[in-house]
């Protein structure tokens, strides 16, 4: 390691030891956390063990045994440092993307960021890829405090958002979006709500209740509750499908140039849009009623 | 002749000694006390050299976030030698400013934020989370194994390439890499990284590519090797990573052309932004009571398909006419496929 890297890692190790319960950490965990191999860890421990002050007689005492590193006494304890520029940039991006309220964000910046550095508020160099929406902090508060909420939300296909009473359970993320897993009190059922489609959240006076969440994957949920539709398409188009509710393609016994893909869908409009976007490469074959509904939907777009 | 490794270790020891000694000192230390102290790592025969070393050490520790400043207690004559202490306010996190609710919110928000696959901020935000917990600002505690809670292990499972790219970007030092493109060509190039983003679970970085002398975007999982970053650079002030978030209609050699789409008035702004990925320009048209999204496209058919994939949201192309015609054509092709079964 270069000098600055050795110093940085030794300081991080002292921070971790100072804050840990009993001032002891597991060797493997701290190596993983600080991205050190065992030789580098021993190098840091060697540097720390040599710390001594002749005037006060203080000395840092650290040792490694039984897969643990332990900091003894108070002399070696290190108060947590402010964030460095790299961490500050990441924090600034996260505060912006998560819509953390101005007052809380200001306190976090004043308490944590380097005092001489101001993150560029218009910083346009980092993008996290998923929108958490402006109601994320309120939802987080509702989750922490176990509060029932009134959620104004527009389901796909609905023209207007409408209010519903929900008990929040968790924030879930996927590559394309962040969702609130919650219980719709009126429907008495589990639902997922895209955070960027939530128009309003109000905390109620009531506490959220415990509910029997299934804890199943999206694919399993769709297979259980979704509508079964069979599509015909060429193998190349089938290879590009990564939908949660899609099963592996099967040969089409009637047409060797095509395969059949069975899909479980929660929204017909969503499926119809994917078929439209394929520009004729996909065809709904079962049920016939779904194919007929698709034609009605597609024709309506041209009107 | 001491090895470079020994010199590096000696330098690291001296820097840590300085921090430790100043932390333990009951009052600021004079310059003389520091530069004449052999235990600290100074005290050579050459005082001028030790003074330069002390100055460079302060600069290095400042880069690490530890600020050593000269203090002059009130009433001290100007002729008195300088005294040095750690500036605690600027060095250490101020727990008294951040409330426990703030810290709890941030810790859990970071956990949610980092659960998005491919997030380029995983390493630095994991470090932020660890510091929040270590500073005792949050009700979360570090476990006995030093684990960080829900993000435990996430930092360690990161691609070393992401670490290399992030470090290069944070230090503003150009990164030499061996990159295999989509056609399978392996080319060595040096990239001055301007920004990072994640898209559909993958992490990308954008920057000035010395091989093409243009701003290009690269996928981190296609970097086969990275060397030590070197050569400082400045990010152009007008650079915006969102201009480089690609959508399906970007993959063509055609010239970019201006396109306009509309969305219904009832669409929440966040949802409208999410559909376009922050690309282009989203405005509310009060006269026509709708959102308009202006963006450059290179592939008209792909742009039409993109609009159809979001048809249920009310996304419709309105300009140019060729795009609208393409959109209608795709719908007719799909109808024909179903009518001619």
C-alpha cells in the first residue's frame, strides 16, 4: 500500500475499533469492511501498536487473537472523522436523490461534511438509476414508527390518482424502480406501489397492523395471481424477454419457425404495450379473448 | 539503502504518530517540540528538512481529513513560536448537530439506496453509514463482529473495478484501462472520468477517452484491467451525466434529431421524469394541459417502440412527423399480425 493508503486504512481501523462494542472486531468482517487482506491488516496493526506519546505516557494497545482485533484502553480511541471529499460527494448525491428534507439535509451536511467544502447542489455527475420519489422520507418515517398512511396513488391505466389507506411494510428496489410493499387495508391484500407514482402520503393517527405477507418473489406472485397468456414469436425475440412472469420458451408444434412463451401478467395494458412495441414480432395466441382485447386496445390508439 | 516499502511505512508511521501525539497533548505543541522529536519521526540533523517534512505531513493529513492548524492563544506575543493542534471542529464529525432521527433516517435511506443493483456509490456510502454508526449518531450499533448491519458485506462484494473507477473519479486522476467493447475488441485507453451512473442493474462511467478523443460511456463489467490512475483533469462545468443516460433509441449511427413526446396532465412529475430517465427536457404545457418531453433520438423506430412500451401511461410522440408515422406503423404491424393469424 502507498503511504496515504496505509494512513487512511489505519485511521479507519481505529475508528471502527473505537466504535465497536467492547472495542473488538472480527478479523474477517473488518477486513471485508475496510477492503484489507490479512497482510495489510497486520501492517495497520503494526503501525497502530507503535503509537506512543512520551510526554503523557499514553500508548495505543491493540492486539489480534482468536480471529478478533481488540483495542485496549482509551489512549488509542479515535473520534469519528468528518467525511472525506469522496464520501461527501456520495452523500450529497444520496441526499438529493432521496429527497431528504432541507432541514435534516442541512444538519447532516454541517455535522458530517468537510466544513470548507460545499457540494455543488446542481451536481450533475452522478445518477443512481432509480427514482425514489419525493415521498420517500415520509414513507421511511412511517416505516420506522409503524404508522398507517393515506396514500394517493395512480395505478397504471387509471387516469387519476386516488387515495387508499395502507400499512407500510418495506421499501423494495429493483433495477428499474423502487417500491413500497404495503397492505391495502380496504382490499385486505398485499400490494406494491412504485415510489415515483405516489402523488401524496399523509400519516394517520393509527398504527400499522401486522399482516400475513407472503414474502414471495414477483414471479411467484404473478404465477399465483396473474392472468396466463401465451405468446408466439421467433426464437430471437423470445431470447430478449426478461419479464418476471415469463416462463422459458417452448417449441411451437405447429410452426417450427416460432416458439411459444407463457407469461403470467398482472396488467393487460402492460402486456399489450410490450406486444405493440415489438412491432409485429409477438402475437397473443391464448386466450383468444385476450387477443381480441388487444386488437380493440391497439385500434383505439389510432383513433 | 532503505527499500521503498520501508520508506512508505516510515512515512505512514510518522503521520500517525503526529495525529496520536497531538490528540494526546494537553496543550498545543510548538513547532520546535514537533520537528526536533525523533520519536515522532523528525529530529534529523537538518532542521530545514524537518520543517519541510512537517509541512508536507500537515498537507497529507489534511487530504485525509485531519486538519492541523496553528493556534495562538490570546495575549501570546507575535514573536512566540507557532503552536499546533488538531482543529477538532473541522476534523471530527459533530454529533451534536445531527439528531438521532436524522441519522436513523439516513442510515436506513442508505440501506434502501444501496439495495439498487449496480449503484455506483456503494463503497463511499457504506463508509458514510459506518461513520454514522461509529459516531454514535444513530440508534443502530456496530455488532461485535464489526459488521455494519444491512450493508454488511455489500462493500466487500463490490467489483474491484468499481473501486478503481470511483477512486480515479474522486481524485480526478485519469484511469488507464483495458476495455473490451461490445464487438469484442480489447483496447487500452485512458479515461478522464466525468461521471457515473447505473442503469438496469449495470454500472457505467462516462469521460474523455484518449483513444477517440471524445466523451464516451463505458460499462464497468467490460473493464478487464485498470492501472494506477495518473494525470489530473478538470470536469467541464457544463457536463451533465443525464445527457449520457442512454435509452433504446440512442443506438444508431444516425444523426440525432429533436423529438417531442407528451404525457397526460395527471402524470406525477416524478413518474414523468422516471419514464425519460431524466434525459432531455420535461416541461408542463399549461396551455394544452399536458407534459411535454423534448429529447434527441437517433433511431426513429426504436423511439416509436419506446413510446408504445409506455402507451398505457399516455406517452405519445408528437414530433417529428416521421416519428409519429413510425409509431402508427408499428401499431398497424401488430394489428396485422393478429388479424392474419
